[in-house]
C-alpha cells in the first residue's frame, strides 16, 4: 500500500463524484436507483481494480493451467501469469466504504452534505482515513454544524490516547512481531510444539495491540482538533461467542457489513437456511475486503460458518430450560470466554499465514510433540513479559477507576489524589506525558514496523 500524488487526485475525484451523485440522488424523483448504482459502481470499481485485479488474473491463469493439465494439453502458453504493476492507494478500502455508506444512506432518505468542503473533510479526515474507524457521515456532519470549542479535558484525553496507542503499537505489537511472530511464521519447520502455540497467541495480541493502538492514535488525534470518531474495540477477548466477538472487534467494519451487506441480503428476516447463507456471504466478502488472497477469503468463510453455528446453538439452548439456566452460571460464561478466545487464536493463523498451505504447516507443528525451540527461550529472556505486566497493571487501574466512577463510588485516596493533581496541575501533566514518552522509547524494539491494517 502506498501514497503517491496521483492517488491524491484519485481521492479528490471520488470525493467529487460522490458529492454530486449524493445531491442527484437526493433531488431525483425517478432516477434515484440509477444514480445510486452509478455511485456504488464507481466506488467498488476503483476498489476492485486497485485491490483485486491481480488476484483475478492469477485465479484465471491457475484455472486454465489446471484445466489444460487435466485434459493432457500443454500448459506452456499459460505458464507465466500476467501481473499489473498496481500499487494499492493508502486507505482506499476505508474511504471507499465510507462513500458507499454515504450514497446508500442518502438514497434511504438522509439529508446529503451540501457543503463540498465539509464533504471533502469527511472523505479525507486524516485521523481515520488510512485505517479506520469507518465513520458515519451523520455523526461527522453534526460535529461540523456544531463545532466544538477548545476543551482542555478533551485535549488531555487526546494526548493520553495517542501515547497509549503508541505504547500498544510500538512496545507491545512490534516487540511481539519481531521476537515471536515474524520468526515463527518465517520458518515453521524450526518450531517446537510450545513455540507454535506461543506464536499463535502472540499474533492474537500483536494484531490487537497494533490495530487498537492505531485506533487510539487516530481517536486521540481527532480529539486534539475537537472531533470524535467511533471506537473500534470493546474488550473483544472477553467475548463468550463469535457473535459477540464481532460486536466487539473492528466494530466499525462489523456494523458496516451488517448494515450494507447482511441486511440487504435479507438479514434475519428470512428462512433459517437463507440466514445462514447471508452470514456466510457477508463474512466471506468481509474476508476478501481484508486482502486480495485466498487465505483471507477462507478465513472469512470459516467465520461465517462459525457465526451460523453459534446462532443455531443459541436458539437450541434457549429452548431448553436446563441449558438456559446453565448459561447464566459463572463457570459456563468463563468457559465460553476461554473457548472463544482459543478458537479465535487458532483461526487467526489462517489470517496471518501467507497461504492456507502455510497455515496448515503451522497447525501441524502445534499439534505435534516437538521439543521447544529458540522462540520460547528468546521470549523468556526479553523485556516483553515485563512490558506486558506494565500494560496489564495500567489496564487494571483504569478499569477499577472507571468502575468506581460508573457506580458513583469514591476513588481510593491515592487514585483520587492523582486524579486531582492531573486535572489541576499543568506541570504534573507535562511530567506524566514525558514519563510516558520515555517508557515508550525505553521499551521500543530496534525497528518499528508499519501498521498491519495499512496493507488493507
């Protein structure tokens, strides 16, 4: 994925096209659907050309080679797959979905954005343009109509979010990648059984720290300018099933797929088999959205199957009084949370591996009985465990403080004192920000990696 000057013209062209098509959809009496079709075709056409052209060519050529091989004919004419030198524009998967949401909602009756500058800001708002969250124009336009005045608390919250995101990305995500994930996936043959499982769980946390860290940085940057963008994560690893995890993980994409793909396909207002089909197609296309490779599609298909099975299981247990009572117990809930987290971790191997074949070679190591390799030793002798403990302590402190505030309880004396100094003392906040920056620099690995979701 890259950013070139000509891709700035692409974004400007799409912004211009969607702006005028939105106005035409709103004004037209009899051609609304025509203008909507044109708008969706333009957005999807650009996305598919830049992202999926080479996947389509490779799939066609592989199919032709397979057909010729089966029929006994020479595959020489199709030995080399033609590939276009296409660089994926930075953020196109996100702003294309935002533009589609805009024209569809205008078609459904929402008032369009009539000020072109405001609409251009919606399309090119830098804190969320590159890797989300996927904004809704109704929420964003309200903030333009009623611009926020400078708020010290929001400014401080924004700085904290940025530093928190940098810590999660640089100190945790990048360290996991360099010490464990990248070496493990680069050479599965060298992995022992314990190594493979460490790599699996390490990637689960890497992608969470990487993506949620970017979201924190984006949300914090937006707050510095007085804007709010939607949250993208809500404690996903505490989910008790896959329906819940997709309500907590990459929330803006999940809700987009629900509103603009699952519901138009029929949603839940159809037969049981049609509901299963809708879930399967939605998640398969969601997998394809992540990248032009078959392992992403396979990952999405498996997610669709699991979501359908989960929904059927919930309906089954709800009809049985004994199972319904068991579901209310703590041991059932936490067993479901553990099983969901374990299954999610295992399936993410398909997401991370460069191919399905590579993923199964990783699974073979995990379910073998090989002795531990270098990764286990490297992890135990690194600063990563201490860094994770530091972050865990920070999360527990924040959670307990938030819980006390929500219940109207008094904070512990020490926490209350810190909060008072934080609100009233500018030097104290400056020292705290500097300390957080020093911690990030101290625990940062030697090489900072690009955000995972920049490639999508």
